[in-house]
């Protein structure tokens, strides 16, 4: 399978092959465990290692979808691989680069990386590499983020990097690193902190609140971030965290930070939505223009899970934007909808997720900011409330 993935093919053929191989590997857990073992032990990252990660990720993605749809084979497959990974950790078969690759593979499949990855107490030391002070978390951030910040100033790229790296760190170090990162002066770290408030990991959420509090104490909490926090607090399933955030917002307002914010004009050229499929999933996409900047915002809603996925794809031109939307509408049967429909659908999904104690994915922050949905709040999802939305 890995050899076949190396063959030259169109993006669509490669995607089809990955899906086919992923389904085949789902039915062969022993072979999947072999791929996991090879990936966990890597000493460098090249084309072969990338293909291993994508292959294993495709199988895990199939397993995740099977588990979400109530099929036992998905649960058994994931449990088997996570148990195998635990054995590799205990036997010393997990390298630092391997732990990052495995973590990224789980994240790519929409799964929370196993806690066994965090057993490596020396992860920070290895990540620091050139630093003479392993406790210097600022040096760690400089080493990790420097090249990335130069290449891409967006918080999404930073979030993706941290999503793979943080699970490999001990819980205490994880929280401390997040706290220091969010408290750093550049505004992009405050945006990152807003996304981390919705993370599934309690240490990361707590570190984000602490970092935002540090920004406030040092006079670096902006009115724009404060406005975003007032929206985010209604999305949170963690009541304790919500109370802490409410206290932070009150303190910020007492300090006179709150002020009217003029939103830059945004144009939503087109919004499409799929029908709800048999698994209860619905996809939506919007083409967005803000000045000369263009992007495509994508959201996946799923019954029982709320907002399952959300992200923004930056576009270099209107042509690229139209091409991305064309690919999306080619893959799903989609219909044009209004901005009001999009906001209502997301609001209903937010409420459903909160009822199940599930926070939305952090990428929803980017979608809301991109589409100008500042007033987005969870909406009551009772039959009566939905009928009221349909016929006010």
C-alpha cells in the first residue's frame, strides 16, 4: 500500500487510493499495528514516513467514522492500536520524532492522541535542542514557532503544529507551555488562546485562561480579543472554565478595555449546504472576501456531536476561491443557502453539542471571524424552537 501511494497520480486518484487502503487496513488490525510500530520508531521524516502517516491516518479516520456510527469494528480497531502504542512506549519503541508523527496521525484522523504519548518526560529537552536551559519555555516557543511564524502568520498554522506537539508532553509542562504561549506579546497568540479554550484537554484549556489572564495583567488584552471571549463563553461545555472566563471578562471591562469595535466589511459571495445525510452529518461552505483577501470557510455539523469540524482555507485569488468551492460542490450535493441559514444551523449544532457536554472544534473561532458571525450563539434545539425559526 505504501509503495502504491508513491506512484504518480492525480490528487483525486491519490485520495481514492487512501480511502480504499484505509478501509482495507481497518479490516487488518495486525497490519495496521505494524505500520504504527514503524512510524513510532522513525528517526527522521521523509516521503516514506509521510506516506505511512497518511495511510495509518486513513485507517483511523475510517475507524473513527465507524465508531461514531455505532459500529464495533471502529472501536475495536482504535482500542487495539492504542493498546499497541502503549506497549511500544513501555518497550522504548517510541522516538521523539515518532511520537510527533503518531500524534499528528491521530489528530489528522479527528481523534484525540493517546495519553501514552505523554509518558516521555524528556520531550521538552529534545524539542529545545539548541537551548541551554530546558526550563526556558520561551526558548522552546522560539525554536518551534520561529520558522513557522515567518512562513505563515495565521493562528491556524500554529494551532495545527501545537495540536500534534502538545499531546507528546507531560500534562504539567503542557499547561505551562500553553500559558506562556498565550501570554506572549504578538496578537496571534491571543487568537491561539481563544481556540485553546475549546480544546478537549483540561490542561490546555486551563493554560489558555491563565495565559489570557496574564495578557490582561500586562496590559496586552485587546478589545478585539475581549469581544471574541464574550462570544466564546457561551460555547463552552466546561462550567468551571466558563466561570473563570467570566471573571476575566469582568476584570477587563473594569479596566476599561471594552469599546466599540468597527468590523471590517466582509462579503459572503456564496454559501452552500448539503442535505443531512444518513449519519446525521451536514456540510456547509462559504466564499468570503474581506478587502482584497479571500477565503473559503467550511463547517461540518453532525447530529449528536454538534460542530464536528470547522476551518478556513485562505485563497490567493478569486480563481482559486472558485476552484475550491467547485471541488466542494462536486463532492457533495449542495444547495445555495443564506447567511441566516448558516448561522442558525451552526447555532443549533452548538446547542446540541453543549447538551452532550461537547465543545465545538477550535476552528469554529476562525470561521466565525472570517464570516463575520459575531452574534453567533447556541440556539434552543427543541422542536418548538426549530419551528419558530422556520416560521417566526
